[in-house]
């Protein structure tokens, strides 16, 4: 997506060790207009997939997922990283290993919100090792729901997340694909949409 | 807001100990259309306040804050509950005590996103004891920003959060105000908008 790539070139910052910082428009401060356009793009790509739910994980995935869900006219569900006080009923749970934090955390969705009649579009802000997306796919599959695809705002194509998801039979649609962050420069490859 | 009140009556569940569960349309599964309407309502109320930033806290505040920001044509910032890997620069921080969890946590916003030229609308999903909103107000004031008001989706008017904020000189606008959750029933009082 041209506008996203331009924005990353303009406002993204490369930190050491393969980190791309987009906290001025995606992960901390959020540009609602760009989010709406990205949500619309995801909705367009998956318009014929019969999506019934959009699923993401708190917190940075919520904005693009919300606009995709709005466009598709379906509910959005965000998986929780910790059990909340009022999540008292049966949960779908999955373990997600974070390579950056080197910890395994549990993510969960209330079972009542996903069923074997659902067709799910998973949305997240970043795809790197693919562990978060894999965890979300596992939650959906526990419920018997069909995952129609994973929509990603920024894919780090030099990490193996995309391969992992494709090996699970999942369609991946990334709006920006980063080939490399070497020498403090963002090098792109052709995006999916 | 009539539509929100109806939805709470239809889909809200009262748990023991003053907990109102709205996880099917606000706090876990999210109704994008309702969120858009609520965001528009906040934007309408604060249309003449010269808002430059909408501020919320992850995760349930993001959806209504995003739509309010979209309508006001300004960025949305969500405060983080824990320091993230890529938040390496100077932070505004504040402590928030949770009565339900009985723990104090630190919330933060990167200093670069708020300045003394900002006029802030704070949005959150719930107002109970007011500790989260108070923490967000403190972050804004640390930056010298002016808090023009706090917009709340659901206020528990039987707790003292609203009074706390008003004592700080803050305007509070709640789309639904809950007078009582006694006997498993939701009793409303007149909302602000």
C-alpha cells in the first residue's frame, strides 16, 4: 500500500537489532485516517471471503482491525494477553512465545465469541516471527472457526513469520513488506495489497 | 446516548460486586458501528474545544478514542501499561492504583507526543474510581498540555470517579451513567450526551 510505505519512509525509525519504530502513527500514537484506509484495504481484499469476525490481539492490532471490521460490517474481537476480572467463562487459550522479550505468555478469547460457523480474518500490526498470529490461528481453530487469512500492516520479510503461517495453509496479506533494516535503512519489497 | 443505553440493557450482564460486563460489544468483542457513533458523539460535544490530541489507555479505550480522533481529525495516543521494547526515549509516567486488582501499575506516554500546545480529550471505556483517568490527566499535565475534558462510555455513578475528576477541574461527559447495579439490575441516570 503506497501510502503506508511512504509514511514508513517518512516517519519510521530504524533502531538497532532489526527494530522498526512506527510509534508516531501505528503503535503508540495512531493516525486514524491512515488506519481507516488500511482497514478498507483489508476489507477490499477479503470482500468475497464471507468474513464473520475480525480477530486481533491487544493493543496495537486494535485500530486496523476495528476499521477492517467496520468495513466488513462484522464484530471485531481482541484477544487478551492476561485474564481479566470479568472473563469468568470458558476461554480459548494459546501460548505465545516472544523472541524479543524471551517470555511465553497466554492469550485468550472467550469461547462464546467464536464458533465453527465463523470465518475469521486475523489482523495484526506486525508480522515478524509469526508467533502472535500463530497463537490467534490456534484460538480460532480450537473453536472450529475457519481462518480465511491474516492481514498484516508491516511484515518483516527477513524473518520467518510469513513462511510459518503459509506452512499452516494460511493466506497472508501484508500492506508493507520490509526486505531489510540493515545500515539503518528501510528496504521494501513488493507488498501484497 | 440512547443507543448505548439500549445496548447495555440488551447485552450487558451484571456480575456480583458491582461489575457490569459488556464484553460482547465494548471490552472484548467490539461493535465497530456503535463505536463509530460514540466517537462521533464525543467529537460533537467537544467540537468547539480546539482538541489537538485524543488520549486513552490500552486496550478497551482504543476503539472509542480512535473514532473520536477520526471525527476530530487529530491523532489518538494510547498510554501503555508497561514499558515496551521500542519506547526508548523520555516518558511521561504516572501510577495508577487498581481497586479491583489491588495493584499499582505504571502508565506511560512518550513525551514527544504531548506538549504545552496540546488540548487533549481523554477517552476511556469505564469510569469507576477514576484512577485511570486521573493517571492520564497527570500525564497530560506533566507535558503542560491542557485537558479539555474526559469522555466516558460507561460511568458507574455510584462510585466516586466523577467527583474526583470534577474536583480536579475536569469536565466529564459520559454516554451512559449507571446509578446502581443492585439485585442484578442496571439502573440508569440521565447521561451527559
